[in-house]
């Protein structure tokens, strides 16, 4: 320069002319030791060449003395760096190795869930916690940005919203190289809603039973497992056995959410109850029984599985079991018994009589009312 002051400057040989800050305005002093760093980074359509210089006894500066860029189409993207003295002396070295290699590649960005890389189309039955990590050959901590369904997302936040989601992540290194990833996943944390319409809970029936249920859930297909009285049972198998039953139902949806239906008790009872009419504690199995006193009637019933409802009629009117029938004369009694399943037994009508009056005796003489005295023999009749 015209001032005669020598400074550390940047020149190009064999390529385009760089632009920017080429002169550091730094003049070394004799008999002192200096350090410098030159970097050549080709990215974004240009070669960036930053470089600080400093006295080795000082701390490396955080700002760059030289900040140049070569955007020429024929620019050099590889080669050697050299240092030459100018004006005084012809000292040079042209085989210096670059301390900062060229960085052409972007970071590697990964979306993790429980430290496992998230795969495309992954389905979750819990709220996943996504962690986004980025690594780079030269940048220790690339800048990461992310969105979930188009909204900014913070790594490590649980995803609680049900349904389909899109996670997008982008990482940029210090020289502007970028990498991005887009993945889709699905969240369903709600177990299936199971409605069993047959058999009804605590149902008592005199018919065979077919299992029927409805499953409502966002994620088919569904898997249903049935047990009857603790044993595996097929849903299309008709239940015919007379007894008290317990049905178990477990439904699993397409992502593994499980609904266990509380055990459903029900009873199949096809057999009518047994019923016997009794009068004063004894079976009334024939007609025209005559009783010399009051009669207490009852319907003796037995059922194999369920309770029984009894109905009795005496002389066509409702009769309260255990009430005494007191009137003399002929009476009619009938009854029926129905169990909880609707099976009914009708008891045939029986007739009986009550006669509480003592007999009257009439003695006749010769076929007429008795006289005190007779002149002839008397034929007595009673």
C-alpha cells in the first residue's frame, strides 16, 4: 500500500476474486509470535473465507479480522492454502493444511420416541413424547426448529391429542447447511366402548341365548375374546344349557387399547316349576273330599333355578294362601305357579266340601211318626 504499512491480507490465485473484508488491518511486529486461522467453507453457492489473527499470548478473538466470500462460478472449492511475505523478502509456504475442513453436508436430524427413532405411520395407544436430535460433523449444536401439525413444537412435549399427526423438524449447522424430516404418526389412548345387548345383565330367560355386542372405537380392527363360566367361548356359539351363567368379554382395538367388560350374570331356565295343591297340609289330588271343619289351602311349589310366583282361586275369587275356608258346602280351588323365566304350571281345579253339622236321627213306627202306645206290633225305621 502507498502508506508503506504491511498488513495481513487475503489474495486469490487461480480462481475468482473474493469480496468482503480482505485486509485485516493487522500489522505484525518484529520478534513476536502470532497465530491465525483461515477457513474455507463452500455452501450456499459461495465459498466463505473467515479468519482471525492474534498474538499467541492473547486469547483468540471472537470476531474475524478477515471475512471474505468468493461467489464466482469458477471459484475454487478445494486446493491448498499458502502464506507469502510481500515487499521485503520472498519467504513463503504454499502447502499449509486447512485446520477447518470444508463442510458441504447438512446435519442429521432424528425424531425419537423413548430413544427409538420414530418410524413413518407409527401408531400409539399412549401419549408419545417426541425428542428431536441433530448431529453434524463440524457444528456441535445445530439449530433445531420443529412443528407439530403446523404449530411450533417443543422437543420433549407429550402429544395428547387423539388422531393423525405430522411432525416436521429442521436442523441448520453453523455454515447454513440444513436437513429436515417429516413423519406421520397416530395417537389413540381411548379404550373401546363395548355395549353387550345380549344377554342382558342379570337376565333370566327360558330361551337359548346368542351373544350380541356393539363396539365403538376410533381404531379398528377389534379383537374380542369371550369366556362362559370361566371357559373360552365362541361368539357365534348358542348358549343352551339350563343353569346360572357368567359371561366374560374383553375387546382390544387396533392399537392395543383394552376394555374388559364386567362379568355379565344371566340364567337360562326352561323347566316349569312343580306345583301341588294341599288342603290342611295334605295333597288334594281328587275331587269330592269332604271336610268336617275349616280348610286351609296352599300351593306347594318347587323350581330348579329361580323363584316362583303363586296364584290361587277359591270359588272363582283370588285366594290368599293360608286363609281358612269356613263356609259349609262345596268349594272349587285351582292355582298356577310361574317362575322368574316365565315358565308356568297350571294346577287342575279340585272340588271339596265342608260339612260341620251333626246328623239328625228320626225314628218311625209302622212308617209313621212314633206314638206313645200301640195296640199292634210296631215296625221301627230309623
